[in-house]
């Protein structure tokens, strides 16, 4: 019966509210330090109070991929690129009042580690990650056990 508790959980209950976001003009050098210092896997990218993208460690690493145009990327030049040049602009998001099972299903389908959470007006209000969903599962399935 305890799994039914999880079915009632909402994104807003387990999301990290008011998440750290980035301006799209942050450089990859700055982004690298933020990933290192904060141990986050992704950041919402906000410009003029509007979500314009989402940047992940994977997006960061893609900037260093070898291509037919440039076999050996110039590290210092790449590190001066901005988040705007590597972020994903087609962002999958969830709403705070959606059920957590919906966010879990989206994570499975897209293999994403986290999603921005937007309110009905499209404003960034949180971020939900795999870790948050795992916490919700744990809490829901241990509730009532003594």
C-alpha cells in the first residue's frame, strides 16, 4: 500500500525552490567553476526573468567534441564561449502541481537528470532532479512503517 503514497506526491513538494540560475552570457570557464563548486548537473538559463534555456554538464562537454572542421579544439577560445552557445533551448519542464510520477516518466523517456519547474505564467520557480524523486520514493514508501 505504501507505493500509493508516492502517487499522491506533487513536484512542488519535492523540488528545490528558487534554484540557482545563470545568465546566458556566462562563459564556459565560469560555468566549469560553478559545476565544480556547486556540484550541480545542470542550470536553468534565465534572461529578463524568462527561462531561455537549460545547460547541463553534457552540453558543456559537447563544446569540446572533435569535429571535421576542427580536430583539436582551442581550449582557451572554447572556454570564452558563452552558455548561450551551448545550452539547450528546447527545454522540457514540469509544473509544481503536476504529480511526481509524471516527472519520473519524463525523466525515463528523455534520460534527463533534472527539469526546471515553471509556474503557470512560465516563471522559473524550482528544479526537480532524480535525487529529489528518489527522496520522495523513499519517504512515501517508509511512511507509516514503525
